[in-house]
C-alpha cells in the first residue's frame, strides 16, 4: 500500500490478499548483497574510519493477520487545528506527485477533468482525522493558493485551481528528483511522520514513500522525491552524509539504485521481483499482481525457478532461448524492471 493509499478512507482501501507463511523478507537478500557490494567498492582510507552500521530490519511477517505488517498509525498524532498543516496535507493529496498515482483521488476527481471533491470525504482520510474540528479544515482551505473551495456550509467541495495536465516528461522529472535512502530499521506507528520531518530539513520534499515487501513489511528504506533534480543532487552531495539515530545511511539516486539492482540481478546475486505488483499512474494500471497461494507468480512459477533458469542460461552461454533480438524476435526488453 502506498502512502497515498494509506491516507484513503478505510472503506476505500482494498483488503489485503492472503500471503504464504514463513517467507523470508526480500530485505534479507538485499542486505547481504548490498553489504558485499559496499565492502568490495570501499576505498582503503574509508575502511579505517569508525562507522556505525546502518540499521537493519528485524520484524517478521505476521501471517495470521497481514494487516499488522504495516505499523503506520496516524491516530497516534495529537489533534490539532493548525491551518498550515491542514493546507499542506490537503494540497499534497491534489499535488502533482500524489494525484496521478493515487487511484482514489484520480477517479474521484476525474483526472484532468478536475471535478470537485467533498471536503467531508477528504476529512475522513486517516491522516486528516487529527485535524479537528471540521470548521478548522474549511477555514484553512479558504486561504489556499493552490486549491479552490466552494459550496454551501457543511457541503463544501474543493478542487485544484489549475487542472492537472499529464506531461510525457513529468514522470522522468520525478524520477530524476528522487533519491534512495536505506538504514531506518523497523517501522513504528510514527515512522512516516518522523522521516518526513527528517528529510524536510534538507529541502522541499514532494513525496516520501516507505518501501515494503509484497506482504507490506517495511524494508527499512525509502524513496524521497525533492522539488527538482537540483534539490536532489544537493542532498546527495551533503558531506558528511546525514545519519539516522547516529547510524550511517546508504544514500544514492534512484537511477543509481535501479542500475545497481539490475547489475546484481544479472550477476545472479539477488532474485528478481517476479510479482510485478500493480501500479497506478494517470488512470492506467500496470503489472500483473502479486504471487498467489503457494508462492506462485502469475505464470505459475515458484520462487526458485529463476535460479534454475539462470543455471540453464549459464550452461548455454546466455543464448537467447527464443531467438530474435532479445524477446519474441522483437527489439528486446530493455534493462529489466529494477
């Protein structure tokens, strides 16, 4: 579940699917390979420095009740009527980072049609319930420069002043402004809020997404999207590197992270993510969903099938099994899903 989904009304969130029992998390595999990669590329002078290892996750999947894998709980926050905090949260829902990938918001507003949405519906979102009373939400939105408020008292609606416009280059710009940071340990009810506050000190943050396993368990890493690529690069160049609770963090651009992961997959050091979970963006869904019962993916393959395929590829000298130029005689499939 994305941060956007976590903020929806309870009734709008789809129920979690059943998950297989006693599965190791993807984090364990990733930790080992990343640690080896870091050790092999470390400079001699860096090895002599005293460092605290990055925090690692220790939580286990709750197979009896998968919903417990997510610790996020905005109800632990104190009730407030802070107008700035209210505007910031509602503007986030309608903002260019969240809006195109939030299926509930997109469909409720008709995407670029910019249909108004009931403020009462927004006020029912989990993160909005700490903003009380309802009249404080209305008062705060009246001063928004980004949103337009209208409607009779008690039946107010809100929409963007300027409709969202899909742009071919917008997604690429978001990716370029996004960084990968790992080393936050296990999730607590306030982890999302704590990390938002942590990264806010380094620049304007458009969005922060906790990375999770297919079962919803926090991996201890996040994708953080800054205002633009320049802001992201400033964060990447900070020296000394930021720490979390006096522990080191692994910090890199999202592009570099994806390249590193693809390299490790090609080398056979980590298992590719075969579940290909569904993703929503600008009214379209991609992916084929997660594994079904028994750990099988949508093609009926087990978790260890990739190892057998890799061994066969190694024996065959990595010759294409289907001929052509890399995929059903076509032009290939690029560099993998990452």
